[in-house]
């Protein structure tokens, strides 16, 4: 908007300068035309015909003034057939004034024209201060055709004298006027541009100060925790014009927070209510499996029911954990612990499953003497979900690389496994709650699609870090980065 304002102001300045230039030029040239018209009339009176000659009835001082070689005014008398009668001495030989005023319509009317400057330089009849870069001089000229008044000598009658028509042209060197006008135009442009820049800076400062509260409100909105009914924007910090909007926004935030909390409460209550029936179902299935079974079909059926019950228990446990993370009831405890030991401890529960699938595991860990200060429980939950995802979806005989790196003030843990066929555009869907590659992708693997949601909650909201997923043709990589305090050891990558 400021750019548009700047461009618009420059256009207005250019138009205003050109208009002012045209008005001033019109006034100056109008006055010059009056001067030329008076000079034209005066020289017509001074010219007289005696016999077949034209004479000028002027005193010697006045004639010398008119004949000043360094003057800015020129005149030239010619017969109507083009033969010259008389010219001002300031006009070089070979240079003729334009033939204006030959017809009555152009008589006594100012005309713009140019004459060559080279002839003036050769004669030395031009002021060096007025030398332009161009090879011509602008002039303003005016002409008229008239019959000089005859002078009667002795008793000769005027009736016997044949009157001669003379073409008179007067002109004025406009270099000085054009120089003044050009200087005026450039100064007006400079003043206009300076004023425009000053106005632009003033406007920018005014707008910046005016919208500063809006920026503060924007940052405040960005910092709000969605789901907390006590989170709102203080109306005392809001400009009067925005109070109605922010007030409605606060009401909307409260309604959204109430809806989110009701959903969280429902999820938590449902998960709690399901735990007891699932525990009872597990007990019944275990008793049935431990008793004598008459057929293999009954055993397989009970075994499948037991697997489904375990799957439901994992979903309920994940929902409860997610509800705690969403509600903020899961507290972060900062304690010192060896990072490498925690990663290996979290991996132990997946060792047998990885062996069954014949996965090739490669470790790139920090040294065991490096300790960090963070929440080992939350990091353990995060790692368990990432390891379970990697072991479950890595194709049999695939590869899995577990690495970690400690730098000053942060930890990076990377779990890279052979790509099970996931494309890059499918990552955003996997990161959502209950997100899957396709409806059948995890139907027989015992997963609900909540793991990544739990990992995101822990990484972003509780550890203050981030979790990124990178997919290539060969690899599916999950990278976890979070800030921490290094208690022991150096920043080595082993």
C-alpha cells in the first residue's frame, strides 16, 4: 500500500510540476509577445519610404541600442520577394529569421522557432553563459507585412510615389527564459520528491505506530493455548476500535476451549470405563486358554480374541495418555540420566519382534557417559512409539538405523528404517490422529494410528522441540530434536 502511495504521489508531483511549468511558461511568453508586439509597432513607425528606398527615422543613440551585437533581440527587414533591406547587427550574416507574419492570420502573433548556434559561435555574438548543449537557439518571433510611410521631398506629390511593401520580423533569444524555466522545473521536481519522501516516511511512521497494537494482539493470539478456558486477550491492551472484534474473539475462544475440554473429558471417561471390561475379558480368555481345549479351531478363536483384546488395551492406554497430554496433567520432571542407556532400554521390548522379522539393526549412538537433563519418562514413551512404528512397518529382512547426537543445548535422535512403501505426500495424513496410509494398511498389524499424535504432543508441547518425518524411495526417517542441558560428556558422534 505504501508503494502504491509512493507511486501515486510521484505521478501527482510530475503532473503538478508540468502544470506549473506550463502556466509559468505561458505567462512569460505572453509578456514576451506583448514586448515583441510593441517593438514591431515601434519599428513600423520608425521605417519610412523615400523614393525607392527604406530609411529609418531614429536617433543615433537609439539606433546604436537596437544594433547592439550582444543583445538578445533581433530584427530583419525584407522585401516581400525575400531581398533583405536591413537587419540587426546581432544577427550573423547568412542567418535569416523565420518568415512569419506574411499573411494577415499570422500577423502580430508570437511563433516559436530555432536558429543555428554555429553561426553565432563563429561571429562571437552569443554569451557563453547561454550556450546550450544543443546546436540551436530557441527564439520567439513575430512578423508583419506593412507599407512604410512615404517621405515627400520638395513639392513631389505622394500620389506619384509607388508604395513598397516590407516584411518585418522581430525576435527574442529565449535561451535565458528556457534556462530559468528548466531550473524552475528541476527545483520543483526536487522539492516535490523531497516532500513526497517526507510524507511517505511520516505516513509509514504513523501507520507503524497505528498498527503496532495490532501486531501485539497478533502475537498474543499466536501465544494463546487453545483449550484453556482462562486464556483470553486483555481488552485493556486493545485499541478502542478493535474492542468489539477482540471481545467476540474471546467469546469464541471460550466456546472452542469448552468444546475441546468436553471432548477430552469424554475420551478420558470412555477410556477409563473400557479398562475394567477389557481386563475382565482378558482374564476370561486367559482362563479359557489355560483349560483343556477340545479342538484347534477353538484354540485359534480364543487366541485371536486374546490378540484383539490386547489391541484394544493398547488403544485405551494410548487414548488415556493422549488425554493427559492434551489436558496438561502430564507433568514434566527434569532429571539427569544417560541418554544412550535410555534409548537401549526403550529398544529392549522390541528386540524379539525385530529378530523374528530378521531386521538388520545399526547403532550410531552417543557415548554412554553423556548424560542430559530432561524427562526420561516422556522421552521413553516417545521412543517406544517410534520404535514400535519402525519395527512393525519395516519389511522383513529390512534395515533399521538408530542414531543420536548431542550438541550444545540440544539432542537429536533419529530412527531410520527401510521404506514400507509410504510416499512423501502421505506423511501429513500419517501425522494426524488415527491417520493411516490407507484403510487396509494397518488392519492386521494391531495399530490404531495414535502413536504419531502422542509423539507430536510430547515433542512440541512438553519437551519444547520438534519431530520431523522425511521420506525417500529407500528410507522412512523420523527425527526428534529437543532442547536440553548436557550434564556430562562431550559432543561426540559414535
